[in-house]
């Protein structure tokens, strides 16, 4: 699709801007490694998440393998031997893989790519800014995140190995030391140190995102003209600012319990392995759960909100139609962000929380379903009477909507304490959060990748290969997670290394076999994506400025944009982000910096 | 491509709804008096969810096909419709709050009303990776325990204080044996980390948290011997399956629960009396 005529930057102008990309660093180190350019930092976050997602994926494949072939010997690989003793996978190895899979996926993928990656790259450009408000702080956020990832990975190779207490790390299991299980020694301490470091990085990042959005918007870019992606990154940053601090404090207290003899989370009177534990008393295991989930529930929205933003942006672009109910979408995101801080107790219905609190948390959870439903209705409204172009980005955005509905609806079941008295900690929960927080969020990232790759790298990804990736991934992920609901309905507890310990699980082995093979297949399919990405980086055809005919400001820039994005010229914004198929317009989209008139609307 | 995507969405929708709707896949045998509440509310909730889930997925599939990019197709220029926004917001609010309110009253009856006065009381204490059950004995009182006196090898896994007369007749077992149709109150304790007491047929689940005294009550209504056998022909039994990650043996932290007649229960007490 040709680039819109009449916008501020034609080709000649772009060349001129190149010459004026002010203050651009020239040395390799300052340009690509210790860069303060938000675009390079965004790419660094993206590639960190890409490494992390393949680590996390490999761990899950090993878990699914162990579940169905518990006695099989593992490969005689040096890396395996450096982590685990012996080729036979043990139940505790499974729990280690599970803990690290969950942690790496939640923190270093779901939090890192959508916000740190895409948010960093596109938030400043979409509001017409030259960079983040605090570029050096931005660089520090990335490097701190990388340090956190290295500390986390190091846990695999220390004495006793990585922890087995799950990504939720409930004390006393996580709070006492090796006596509660292998990996609960140095491995668990490194885990806490890594999460604390990650929290610090995320707090710095959140401050930067908020300041940038509020301070650096270009002339004419009112709040209600911002793309929904920008709104989603802003709300996510506010959630991060309020949530990560609490997890950081919780982590510090847990470290003190482990190493300084305090008892924030450890009650008295414990007997471990037959030995009384005399040096702790007076703590509360539930206190950790409150602190953890006060972070943990907003974290779910931190993972999914940017996906919602990207899906909105992409659906509108390829439906060639304005987003349905822009204001409702903005208010729904604000409501999700606000209510997200009042529902953490729904993770604790069976934890010993007062049954009265359960009533309140359940009610609030029912309320938070409303803005989620509003978003779904508005996406469908956007598609109605549209003209859908089936690009890879659009396919993944449509897949996101389907997954969001599927994963959201099982939340309605789990939000009710009476139903949780059966489903809590079963595979039903695993199915629910993987679909909504895992797969839907990852579909948001895939959609974002296919959509923004041309802008980020100046090359086009292969659409045909991308579509094959989409079909196999959508079918594959549903094949993995639909049967998990059935395991939950049968009462199958989660976090079981084997199905040999409880008799009634025997009859479910066939379901596990199906899920595991679907998982092997779906994991292998992701190599198609990786291949497409690497090939496009290497040999992809050159990307035009605006390949999708999209309205937002990043498509005004070159692909990729120059150092200061707009070549020293701040763009001026004349209308909202979703002016598609405007009657009487020259093309079927009007860019935000295009001065031509659009009809009045509310 | 639009048709293929629509077809896939329809197939996924059917794949999720059909096994549940046709009850090809459902919860196991119900074996407690209060568990019927769970079953009926789960069924109602599933029906309500299907009422949202199926039309939403089908609408997506319809849009994909009906509004695909064709020659002459034109997207309408519309920024939304406030009436529709108000309508679906109100509907969602009524729907989610309504369903929630219905479930709340059941939760209230199960968890906030005290156990009936004539309930049998049993203490269940979890440890990595086993359960011990304690009956108060003939005096109806649990004796004092002291964690410093815990000694598994000497047969005192709960640290019963030998000097407390109330504890002299306490019975400690590793299998939970209870009479049928009698209200049961289980007092949950843990010696080390957090565990969870879950009996799927009873529709009951509660964490056992160290340092806390958590109680649940329910009335078992089906004798163990009436349980259907496993598909492989082995005897069906009530299993208490740990449902809170407790360490490397979590997957095998299982105890059996036997529901017996009153006579059998009395015989069990006599056999174990101290």
C-alpha cells in the first residue's frame, strides 16, 4: 500500500531529516549496546524476552515429557548434566522446571516484551516524542532487567539447583531453606534476589513511561487522541508502579526470614523432617500471600493490557474501520487497572482467608469482568460492517479476541468461592490462566511483531510463513489447553510431577498424552516463527514507510526511524488515531498528522 | 482464509462445549450432603458461560466471514454507539453480579455457618508428605500437643503431651474413617508447610496452613464400598489429594478416607482405643 500523500514527511524531507538526526551516537557500543535510544532499548528488551520465551518453552516441553514418560532417560547432553544429577528425571526436577517456567514466562516474557519491548519502542514515537523522558534511566532499567535474568538463570547451576516452590513461592516452603526441599537453599535465595532486581527495574521503567506520556506528547496529541496502545502502556505503567513496590518489599522480608532470622512469614511450632524448628515464631504464611497477590493480580493485567492495546490497534487498522467506542475502551482499561487492585483475594479463597473477605473479593471479581466484556463487545463492534484484511498481524489479533473470550469465561467460574472449593489448584486453573494470561498475551506479542517488525527493522517478514505459523499455533494452543479444563473437572490437582501418587488420576493418562503431544507439536511450530524472524532480519525485502496504511505517528517515520524519530521536527497532531474509511477522503485512512478534515464525532 | 478461520473458531467452540454439554465429561460421583450445591451451581454457571461464550465466538467467526475483504466491500465509518455501550455494560453487570450473588449464598451456608452441634470432630494434620488424623476419644476432648515432643519413630507424630489426661484416649490414624450421614468437622493443621485437604467426591477443599486452625464441615453420604471401581477394575476409594504445592513429594501426598456404617465406625474406634 503506498504511503499517504500529503503528510508532513515525504521522501525528500526524510533524507533531510537523516542529516539532522541530532546527537546520534556513532560508536558501536553507544549505538547498539549501552544505548540511550528508546528504540534500541526496546529491541534489547524484545530480544531478551525472545531468549527467555524459548528457555521457558523448553522447560515446559521437558515438563510435559516427564508427565507422560516419567521413567524415560533424558538425553546425555552436557547442559543437562551440568544442571541435574543423572539422566533420570525426578519429581523434584519437574517442580524445578515448573517453578522456573512460570517465573521466566511471567516476568521475563509477559512483562518484558509487551511493555519493555514494544512499549519502549513505540510509546514515544506514537505520541510524537524524540525519546523517553529519562533516556539514561531507560538504559538502566534494561540493564537491571538483564542482571535479574542472569541471576535467575544462575539458580540452575548452584548447589541444590533452582527452587521448587513455584512462581508464587509460598512460605514456609520457600522461607526456611534446604530442609523443605532441594533447590530451597541458595537457588531460592537467588530467585528472590532476581525478582527483587526485576521489581527495581520495572519501577524505574514505570516512572519513565508515565512521565513520558504525560509530558512529551506532541502538539495536538491530547489524551483522548492517543492510540489505545499508548493508553494500554500508560495504565500498565501505573499498575507496575503500584504493584512492583509491594512485591519488592515482600521479597526483602522473605530474604530476611531466610537469612537474618526474622519471622515475617514463619509461624512457631513447626516440625520439619521430624526436627522441631525453634528459631522462628510469630509469623504468618498468609501475609506473604497477601503481599504476593497484591502484586500478582495486577501483574495479570500488566501482562494482558498491552496485548489489548495492540489488538485494538491492529483490529482497527486491518478492519479499515475506526475503533468502536474509543472512549469506552479507554475507560474500560482504566476500570480494569483500578479494580485490578481490589481482587487479589480471589487467589486465596482456599488459603484460610476469612470467608467474609472471600465474599467481597468475589464480588469485586464479578465487577472486573464487566470492563473486560466491554472490550470484547467493542472489538466485535469494530469488526462489524468492516472490510477485514487477513494479514498475519490481523490473524493473531483475531486469535487474541477468541482466546480472550475463552480464557475470560472460565474466570467467571473461578471467581466464585463455592466453585473454587473444587477447582482451586486444579488443572482448570492452569487452563484458565494459560489461555488468558499466557497464550492470549503471546498472541498479542505475535500480532505486534508481525505488525511492527517492518518499522523496527526496516524489513518485511514473510506473510505466507507467518500464516502457517498462525494456523498451527492457534490450533495447537487450543489443543493443549481445552483438555486441561476437563482434567480440572475430574479433580486433577496441578503441580503434580507424576500421576502415580493418586489412583483416580490413572484414568486421565490418555488426556495427558494428548496434551503433551499437542505441546511438543506447538512448541516445534514456534521454530517457524523464529526462522521467519531471523530470515527477515537477514534477507527480508525492504519495508516501506507505511506498509499497512496505518494512521499513527510511527508510520510517519522512516523504517526504521532515525535516532530522534522525527529528525528534529515535532509532528503536529490533528485528530484521533483511528480515522479509517473516512467518507470523501483521498485514501481509506487519514494519518494523525494529516491536516485534512474529518467529520465531527463524539 | 476467512472461512478457514471461522471454521476453526467454530470447531474450537464445539470442542470445548460439547464434551461438557453432553456430560461426556463431568465431575465424579457426588458423595456429600452439601456437595449438591456445588454441582447445581457449577451446572448453572456453565450454562450461563456457554450463553456468553458460544455467541461471542460465533459472532467473531461470522464477522470474519461476512466482512472479509472482497471486491466492492466498504467499511462503514462509525466511531461507535453510546446506546450499545450502555446496553452491553448493563447486561454484563447484571449477568456477572447476578451469577456471583447466587453462588455467594451457598458459600455463606457452607463456610460461615458453624458446624452442627452433633458433628464428629476430627483433626487432620499435614506434613511432608502424609496426613495424620486424630479423634478426641471417649472424653470428646483433644489432648494438648507440643511440637517439641513430636517423634515419628516413637509413634507420636503429633507430639501428644503424655501428661495431659485429655490426650490419653486420643486416637491417631493415617486413614480417615468416618460414619456415613453424620456431620463431620475437620480441623486442619500443618506441621511444616502449607498443604491442602481435597476430597473430590465430597466437593470440599481447604488449605492446611501452619500456625492456623482452619475448619471445614460436611456430611459424607455415600459408603466407601458403594463407590464405583476405577476403569481398570481396582477398588474405588475416597482419596485425599494434596492440592497445595508442598515440596518434592506433593504428587504422592495422598491419604485414604473411608466412609463406613455407624456399627463399623464404632468397631473401628474400639480397635484403636488406647
